[in-house]
């Protein structure tokens, strides 16, 4: 008996010390000392600059970038330039981190560069990026809806599939709610960046903040979480006070405008935002302008009001003939136009958290219980939009073609697959009885309307 008690105590002591050791190892792991969460963004022109951001653990408070024009030869030591990063620190729920960023400027257009970041013996691997050509030439980019929850286990597969199928994408556009709790690293940013892995080091990101980037922990604050600006270096060409949140990036012949629809702003600032939006739409002389903001133009989740959320923005998008708007927030798929030929509004979801849909009259293509990503193929006179499932199958597709006088024409692809309209998991318990009971009838009515249109 005594012997077994002794054995049990020894076993418990061993387990306990191993757990302590694990925690200790985790908090001080060599992996954490290395620069990580390395990602590319643009703060200034994609032709001449490249912003890079990363973080390190508390022992590495200074960090540097080494870069050079890329060569196939690994013997490029002599041409390396070195610059010190701008560093901020933040103590989050998982300890003290240093966040580093640098904007490389005066780069050559259409040129590949190699870079690594770090300090002392702790350096990242060498990675490459290529500056934009500044020319009108066909290219593509990726667009993702909310990743947000269960990022490691299920959200990550959408990012991997999209990048594996499109390694030559020029950038990845995220329409907000990249994570669930904007102020937390664990289960949030600590899962989001590894989900894209080294793709973030090679393909620049453009992202608009979602309401969850404003939701630091549980309560929505409206103030954007500091981790947004620590993680990303976006342009500061937006309205005062919304730098890096509401902004635009000009990539070759296109402009991408991000509007932070969760920003904590006064009604006066809101008017300034609309004036700014009109200005950046009006002045643009390239071929295509895209607008992204997080909240879909109208509520679509079955338990949300279906009203138009931003009538002032809608009017401007129509006035300036914006072809395509990228949004999220609804955790389902919808695509359609709202009482005008353009824009086409896209609502998508990359992650596994899904909502049931209400079949609003403006929807031309719908989806639920499905993880998706989108390829946007751009040429001077045509846009091709392809929404694919996480398995790589085409789910939705259309083209927008522009003629010589700039008139746009929309054409839906033929032979699209049957829509996934399965209501979300736990539908019966998460939604009101009426929303559940009317689902099948609403779906039938929607399918009839779509069939008649065709
Ligand atoms: Fe969301």
C-alpha cells in the first residue's frame, strides 16, 4: 500500500514538473526569439516600396532588416544593405512582445528583392518579394471573407488552398474579421499568421478592419485594437484619425480602397470620410477601382436586419461606377447588385464559423455552410471573378467587361454548380423559431426566382 502511494506521488510530481517545464519552454522557446509573424504590406507605392512587419519575444528588443536585389546565386553577401526597424512593444495576455516594422523605399519597379529580418544570431530565413511593374498587364489577386474563428484547425485550410492554387497572386485582400478578438494573441493573431505561414512573407496583404478588430476581448469598444497597427503597416493616406484603417493602395492600373466601417468616429468625421471617398473615387485615372469594407452593404445573416447599412457610400459607389465591392461580416456567401447595374457586391467567408442566410431580393448567387476564397483576374478591359470552395472547385464566377467608352457589362458564367444552401450547424438552437420555420419556404422562393431569371 505504502509503495503504491509513494509511486502515485512520484508520478504526480513528475507530471506536474513536466507541465511546468513545458510552460517554461513555451514562454522562452527559441522559436519565439526568432522573428515571426513576418508579413508584407504596402504603406506607400507598390512600385517603389515594400513594408515589412514582424515580432519578437521580450529578449530581442531591437531588430533589423537585411535586403538586396535577388539573385539565383546564394553568394550575395556583398550587396546586402542593412536597416534598423522601428520598434514598439506591447504586453498582451501572453506576455511582452516587440513589434517591428520598416518601409523599404526607393526600390526599383518590377524587381525581385531578397530580405531577412532579425538580430544577432536570430534571423528569419531569406524570402523574396517583387515590386509592381506600374504597367497595365494582366494579374490576379485573392480576396477572403472572415477567417475569424477556429483559425488554426479550419480557417487555415482556405488560406493554404488559395495560395497553393494561386502562387502568383500579387496580393491577398482580407475584408475584415481576420481574427475573433482583436486584442488577444492566443487563438487569434497567434493562429492567423501561422495559418498563412510563409505566404505572408512573399505575398503582400491588404486588409480592412472588421468589427472584431475593434473587439479587444469580449466587449466591442469601437476603438481599433492596438495589435492592428502593430501587426500591419498600411497607407496613411486616409482621413485624419483613420490612417492605416481607411486608406487606398494603387497597384498598377487598379486602386483598392479600404473603409473602416467600424471606426469610432464622430458624425463630422463620417462626413469627412464620405468626402474623402468621393475624392479618391473621382481623381482615380486607372482602369479599375475596388472598394472593400467589412460590413456587407445589407444585413444577410438570417437574424439580422436586412436594411442598407451605408446609403451614402452606396450612392457614391454607383455614382463613380465602382465595378466590385468586397465585404464580409455575414459568415455566408452572397453576390448581387442592389438596384443599379454596378457595383456587384460580394460577401464571402473563409473560416468555418457560418450563419444561416436570409434570401434577400438582391441576391443573384447565395451560399451557406461553405468555406470559400476568391480569385480576381484583372486585365485592362476585363475583370474575371472566380469564387472557389476550400477544395478548389468553382462556386461562382462572372466577368465585367469594359468597352472603348468605358461602359461596363456584367456576364455570369455558365454551368455554375448547385448552390450550397444548407443552414448552419445548430441552426434550430441558434435562431428564433420563425427564422427556422420559414427557411425552406424562403429557399424555395429564392430558387424559383433565380431559375426564372435564367
Ligand atoms: Fe465576422
